[in-house]
């Protein structure tokens, strides 16, 4: 996962905190090393791995504002209705998920600022889930792409049924229309840079896996074929999770 810090002479904004308390502590140390005041945290979408670690950062940096769209705020309330995450996350990270008591505010339509530079939330629609957004910083040609663009990581396609692949292509078109010089993918191979070419590579992955799915493979066949097509991509577990959701247990 990537966490983007956008900063000017005195202020900074963070895009998408991590998952666990320990990760949030480490990320907070990194933010402090810049010597800037963290004024904003932006959450790109409702998947919990992009906001579970927000509370420790809110506690550590007084006065910071957490921005999100209303659909993301609704997803947070659904996942952590009483301030404690539900579902798979506590099982995956027992004792490591912080409480969620922060109150996010709806991001203004005209964006928010860091040292006089405006950061815009851009609605992209469905990518690996519904209602995803990216954060655009026109003054430096940056898009913090959340889960719309992946950088050498297997795509999470578990929510791609019923037109999800075409919707994701549209989301990529939205990012491309911003003509960014740099694109920070929410899930990435840290050995690579943040290149706009990842937009096309994400689209290529969608096209290739759609072809595999058209052959009505079994789950194992889908997994094997996808990993064969993209042997260098990180996190093949995501391929299996996608197969479990997209495909029946057996194929007649």
C-alpha cells in the first residue's frame, strides 16, 4: 500500500492511512520528519484498508481534518458502527486495529488547500469497489489514485461482476483525462516509480482477465492463468480472493 504526503513550505496533507496501529505509528514518524503541520487527511474510498489507521494519526496531529466523500463516510460507519471494525479485519490483525472514533467531514466540492494550493477530490465511480475517488493536485501534476490504478500488483476483482470491468475502465479514463505527470497507485510495487503508464497497464490487466473469465474457468484455472499472464505482479493472494467471489466452486 502507498501513503501519499503532499506538502508545501509549512503544511501537509496525507492520502489514505494504513491499517494497523503499528503502521500508523511508523507513518506518523515519517510525517513528522518533514517538519510540516499535517492539516488534512483524505480517504479515497470505503475499503477499510485505506482508513483503519486514521484514528492514531488524528490523535497525534491535533487540528487535522479528515476529508472524504459522503459514500466513504457511510462505508466507515457501516464497517465500524460502534467505533470498532467488524468483518475480516480484526481476524486478520488481532489486537492491531485501532478504534475508529474520528469524524470525517464531506470534502468540499471546490477542494481543500495545502499552503494555498488546491487539492481536488475527483469522483471516478467503480474501480475495485463502488464510489471510488482520486485526489488531484493540478499545481504539481499529481494524482493520488487510490484503488483506481494499481502499480505491478494483482488487481482485486472480487467486486467486478455485473459490468464492473467496464466501469473500472471508465474510472481509468477519468484519471487519464487529468493528464497527470505522476500517478501514485494505492497498491504498488515499491521498487517501481509512480508513472502515468500504470494507467495503461491497469487497463491491460482488466482486458486480459476479462478474456480469461470469458472462457468460464474454474477458480484454480483462473488463478493459474492470471498468474501465468502476470508472473511479476505482487500479491497473488488477490487473484485467489477474486476467483472465490467471481466464479462458482465448480464449472459444469
